[in-house]
DNA sequence: ACCTGAACACCGTTCAAGT
DNA sequence: ACCTGAACACCGTTCAAGT
């Protein structure tokens, strides 16, 4: 449906791309303004060619997104594989999950795509494997291992989705900072009746100006603590 | 930007809607075929009117999705509030999280929307409050409580996103059952080199035909175990 | 093998006008 | 206060044709 090619460009009159350049530019568009920015027309313009030529590399937009995602997951995988070895598999799991999460912080659009099942192959699968290998060092059943890795990935995705949807365009425009945005919500919360919303009032100061990474780490820690307990380490 | 109305319909020649009917039909479309099915034209047709009239109730598609989501979260909230009281707050948290997850299993499109920040008000906020109130009964700091609820919500969302993206249309069409679909992946996994993918081979039988609910429960259990440990209960 | 322009069907949104 | 038809700009995708 789509083939790889990468031959050196000889004298050409027409535009000439490559899978590499298509994906690189696609990722650039995603980085700039998320999925809505990735259109075939915008991409064609960046590549200096016509819209239809992209369809030689990719069957449709879904495949374009899958390949773009897999492309950047490739570098996440490299980062994960470059991590120093750990005696404790749970420490290793933590480091890997954090590497993945950091990558999503830098590319919020990644959050919604990196584990869609069409992508459960290529680099995503390799990443899944690397996480899973750590659980092989724990005293668990295969089912427990399967669930453990799903849980860790779930924590990453769960936190990441939040992240990907947070900025409501005024923040992206830079018109409003993230802090202001959070504070605005916090302010509304403070104005509600404390009798009806005791918990919201209890944590509103924590919500106001909170750090997403810290929030993610706390969630990850709970899961890893549960896992440690289960593995009897 | 959009106002509520619900007056009884008198003799009318033109179509006449209500916020209620707009949201009900919007949800029906989402239930039938997910977000792509929810278009202003499809919705107008179901309501028996013109496209533009919907814009009297809703400023744009984002608001339509937010309101539709909040609408169904309303019934989830009712279910959660109808849950029997529990001595153990962590048991209560589990029951609530499962209620929410079950609702998403029935409406996979819910997963991606129910916690986007534009929705952090209305019924979503009430649901968040109900979850949080359970943590008020635990011996934790405000920050720990904030993180605990985020973690629980994260587990739900993390598992739900998976769910929402799983069926790749052939499953939705009913042409391929979920089991077949999973088995197809499993088969590809089994064909890979065990030396390169020891973990994948270790868990492939668990993956094949796995139950999403069980997977979610396992992830939730790990988080709750961590929380229990933290609260010293 | 790879690229192009033009077309098609469909989408969200707007607006001046109706009742 | 609420609905309408017609238009606009934009989208993914296709296709017959070019090189």
C-alpha cells in the first residue's frame, strides 16, 4: 500500500519526496499545532508538491498519523534503550515510563495516538516489549505481567490524554498562560458552596498551579507501589 | 452563547427543538458510530430541521460535544450517587471507578471526552467531587488526595482510551468479531522471533481473548493498593 | 515509479432573512 | 425567540493524465 524509497535526488523538474521527508514534515505540523494542523494540503505545501502525491506514500490519513506516531516513538524507544541498567526492575519501569511521559509532554498530540491498536507493531510494540521485559524479572504470573504493563501504560496514557486536551487554544495562542488558565478554574471552584463541594475546596490550592509531571509521578508511584507489593519484592 | 429552553410546543409549522432533544439525538448519533457520525447535518436531519438551527443551542461543535458528554455523565453521576455506602473509603472508590468504567464500556466515545478541561464543570465536576470525598476519609494530605483522585481518574481514562480506539471499523461493521481481531494480532506476535520479543511471547496467550474489564480492574487494584499503603489503613 | 491538477462529496460555520 | 436556505472556506480522497 505504501513503499519505502530513499534514492538520492537526481536532476528533477517535479517535486520529489521520500517517506522520510513526508513523515518529518508531518511531525513538524503536528508539533506546531496538533492534529488539526496536519492536513494533506498543508503537508503538500511544505513538501513543495501536490496533494495527491502524498497518497503514494500513505493510503490515507489514518496511516499517515500511524506512521508519524511510530516515527517519533522510534526516538523515544532509542531513549528508553539508552537508559542505564537498573538492579531493581521496578526502578527501571519507572525510568522508562517517565521517559515516555516526558516525550508526550513535549508533544501533547502523541498522547492520543501512541497506543492505538493500529500502531501495536513497529516501534510501539518494541517499546511495549522493553517495558514488559522488566516484569520478567519480577516474580509474577504471565497474566500479572500482562496486567502490570497495561497498568503502567495506562497511567502514562491517562495522564497524557489530560495533557493533550488541556490547552483550549487561548493558551496555545499564548494569549493566556497555563497558570492563568488554571487559576481561572480554581477561582470558579472557590466560588462554589463549600458544603456542596468539600473535596474541591480541600484541594483547590493544590490544583491551582499544579505541575503535570508531578501529578503523573504520583500516579505512577501508586501503581508501582501496588506492583511491588504484588511481586513481594 | 446558548440558552436553555423547554417550552411546550404549541401549534407549529416550523421544526422546533429543545436543548434536551438536541443532546439526546447527539448522544444517539455518538452511540451509533462514534464522533465521526456526529455532524451538524446528520443531527439536523434527525431533528427534522435545518443545520443552522442547532447553532442557536450551541456555539460550535466543541460545545455540542461537551454538552453531550456532560449529559450522559449526568446519568453516571446518578448511578454513582445511588451506590450503597461503604465503611471503607477505598472500597467506595473502587465501586465508583468501576461504575464510571462500565459506562465507558457501553459508550466508548465517552473515554476521550469526559475529562477534557472544558468539561471540568457541571456533572463531571460533581463526579470528581464524589470521588474526592472518599479520600477525605483517608489520612492523607490535601496534595496526596488531589493526586490520588487524579490517579484513579487516570486509570479509568487510560484504560478507556484504549477501549475507544480499539475497534478498527471492521469490528464495528460486525465483519470481524473482537476475538478474531485480537487473535489476528496475537498470531502476528507469535510469528516474531522469541529471542527479540521474550515478553511478548510470554504474555501473548493472555493478550489473546483478554477481557478489557478484567484488565482495567487489575490496573485499578494496583493503584488502590498503593493508595491503601500510603494512607496506612 | 512517482508526481500533478482538477474534480467530488462532505464538513463546520455564517448570515441575511423569515416567522 | 427561534428557525431557514444558501453560501463560504476547507477537508480527505480519487482519477485520468503526465513524466
